[in-house]
């Protein structure tokens, strides 16, 4: 299945390529279904879709071992799916059902899962970075060689928490893999309209953190960069920073008329759809046929159907339980 | 807890330091981090000498990045450690408000009970040292507004010594507000004193005529007022809240039900305050026990002024507490 995380130069062997394609398709189709369900009012609140950015989460997470940690943002369905949280429990969470991965307490923006060490789902831009630093500090102090992957958008670099966290992680040489998903817009504010310096890697290197830009529409590039960076991070050299240059094809959330960008720009980026690009690349090298894709699509569709059925059949948490988990019900070990 | 009569004389600061030393010695998961906790010895010298004893990994100086090091405390707590984060003053904690309110207080709930945050944050609070409007405020009542965190205010040597360990054993985030005016307070403490419960208020002085309800830095002022009042034949009970969230409402209501009069003394501002909350709870739970309306002695609603006479005038003082009580007792 997945590559060894310390493998620096993944090859395009068929099985692995199919795995990558499947993961991207799972995100794409899952979120298309989410948009449909939002229209049908099955899902409410804010819903931020990752469509167009799939290669980043899929590529980056290939570099992680099972006991590594992830801190993500409010646009995290994809990361959660790839990390191994079931589509059923994610979808049920979006429905607000108690079978959801956060019992329906979090919704789309707050996916949590202890089993896979998935620490949210943080809806404060930049708010997850200090937590990632702390998770990594915990690993370092306990002598574990685990990595914490911290995903955030380019909008976060305007936050003080970004700079404080970069500095602290570098100062203490903590094993954080900072994954900046640069989709060019912080909601509707273009990077160039909000930053005096738009070279994000420069910001990271100013804290003595090795940093590389990555073509975020190229799954192989994403995977390769993440594996290299994770190897360095795991070896105790301190944090790394990857700027994944990507684009979201959909609106920021479901309430966004997209006045801040042109249709032409969106169309131009869609020419570099990470799934289409990889599909074409696989076909060129003889690794994908129409039948293969048909089978993949069918399997993914079946998984999503199961998720919807599971969520529809899910139950509402009793209102009497509203006060549970404000404080712990158990003593820690 | 005392098993023999031996006592030692120490300050509140030393009691807190003993608590830190004890926690660091007992549990390898415990570490202290914050600004100048190590080489400097702590802004208020609470952690003095601990660096030499426990080393820089566990007595961890941080950059001036309140949000990052509080968030790092949350992350480390989520990952098996038992961090104690020191924030120099409550005013500086506002730079970490995102981490405290949006993360520490919510992660257990948002995750449907999966991730608890066993984090302890120590902060210095309160006025009285001419540190003006950015080092002197009492925002613990404000923090007590927030579900998901617990708010402690040790006002005695015993609590300074004993609350920390209990807070560390708590599975959820606990904020300990240490009044800056108390660090030099000296007294006798049982040599074998240890952990204390953190979910109950304490009657520091039993009385029958009126309940003085207070906590933290104003406990001493209330006790002083009660002593003065006793000479005038007024028997005041002093309730030390100890914990502002969750509030020990039964102890408050029980006291008021016995004395039938209550005055709340709080160094926080009056508007939208913990004193307002306590007053409301008394009204909800013991209205018919009251002989007259609850009164409050709080700080003046001004940013804390620097000049000594103005600062004194801005703070609740024992003469005003005593005067309020005399008026209330005389009136009923």
C-alpha cells in the first residue's frame, strides 16, 4: 500500500500509483457528495471544500507513519480520509450525528480522532500551529522519533501564532513538518494583497527552518517532497517547511460568490487538476486503463454511499448529554 | 493531612516553589515553561534554583511568545506530558487567549470526549504594587466565565503549597491565579502538608452576623475587617472561594442562610464580574434567607492607576469592607 516514509524517491509503480489516485478520488467524490448534501440541507454550518487541493494531503500523508500526528485546519475532510478515519464517521460528523468521529460536537471544521492521532480540525487560522509545536515537544521530551504534520493555509502566515510557532519549533529543534497549503486566497484576500513579502519559504528560512516550494498539483512532487522533509524531521534535525502551491476550485465555503477572482483564473488552474494530471500520467506509462478507473470510481462511489447510509441511519445525541465532555469523565492515566 | 505538630515558617512564594519541586520530583512528565522561569529564576522568583535542580529541559525558558508556549503546553499535555506553563501576569495571558479559550477549553468537547488537556497554567494576578494598568488587573473572574477550564485562586500558604499537585492530577486545564501581593506573605505551614482538594470553598473564619465572600488577594483584607468588626461586637464569617470555576455554590448559600447577610469582596471590577455572578446565585438560591440586599466591595472601574494613593483608592480595602458591614448590620 503506502510507501515507507523514509523512502526519498518514490517510483511510479502501478500499485502505489493506483493507491494515490484512489485517495485523491475518495476526497474529490466525498466532497462532491458533501456539496450535494449541503444543498439538501443534510449538512449545515460552514463547509469548506478541498477540491483541487487533493494532491497535497494525499502526497504529504504518505510520508507519515501510523503513530505520527496530524494537526489540520477547518478544510480537513481530505486529510482525515487519507489518514484512515472512516468515511462513515466523517460523514456522520458532518450530519451532526453522534456516530460521527467527534460525536457531532465538532462538525466539518472539527474532525478529531484519537486512534489516528488526528488533533483537529482547528477553525482559528494559525491556532493549530502552537499545538503542533507542543505535540512535537512532547515527543522530543519522551524520546520518541514521531513526526507531527501541521497543515495550514497561506493566510496563517499573517498571524502572530505562525511566527511564534516557527521560531519555537526551530529554537527547540522540534519534529514538526509544517505543510503550508498555499491556495493563494485567505478567504477572499489574495496573498499579494495581504503580505509585503509573498515568498513564504523565505519567511520560514528566516527562522532557520529548511523550506521548499512544491508543485501542489503534482501528486508525485508532493509525496517526494514530504518524504524527504519527514525524513529530515524524524532524524532530529528540527522542523521543515513545505509550501505546497495549490488552488481551490470551489468557493471558500458554501456562502462565497467568489467576487475576488476571475472565472478565467479558476479555469486556468483547472487545467492542472491534480487528478486529471495524474490520470494522464498513469495512462501514458501504461498503468491505468478505462476499466481500472471505472473500477476505482465504483469502489469509491460504494464507499461514499455507505457513508451516507451510515449517516442517515445515525442517531442524534440526547439533549440530556449536552453537558458531557465539558470536563473529563475519567481520570488520566 | 497533618500527622504531627511540626510546622515550618515560609512565604507564599516558598510554598509555591515547594509545590513545584514536589511535582517535578514526583512525576517525570511534569515540566515548567514560561518567560524567565529558568536562568532568571522567575519574574517573582517562584522558580528560583529549580533550573539547577531539574535542568533546562524541565525548567524551560521560552521566548516572549505567550500564544506559542501556551499552545505548546496544550500540545504537550495532549501528548502525554504534564506541563506547568507560567505566564508572568494575567495581562500577558491576553496574548494567549486564543489558545486558552479556543483550544484548551474546547478540545475535549469538540472532540466528543476523545482528547483531554491536562494542562496547568500559573499566572500572577492583582494590584497593590504600583505596576499600573498593564500588570495589575484581576481577570480571573473573567476567565471563570469560560466552561472547560477550572479557575483556582490560592489565598493561603496551604493552598499555595497544595493546589498545584491536585491541579496536575486533574485531567482538564486548570488556571492558578497567584495574587502578586501574596508572594511575601509569611506564616506557619505544617511540615508534611500536601495536596488539597480544589473543588470546595473554605470557611476561614466562622461567624453568625454576616458572610464576607472573597478569594485570593482580598482574603487577608476581609479577615482584617472581620477582626476589627469583632471588637465592635459584629461576628463576621469569611468565606474563601478558593475555586472560581466551578463555584462552590452550596457553601456560599449555606453560609448566607446562616448569617442572612452577604458582602462580596472582589479585586475585579464590579460590572459583569464574578461578584455579580455570586450575587446572582445568592438571589437565585437564598433570596428568602436574606435580611437585606447583597452588597459588593470591588475595584473602582478604572484601569489601575500608578500613583500609590490612587491605586489604594481603586482597590477594595479593609476599612471600606468594615464600614460596609457596619452599615449593613446596623441597617437590619
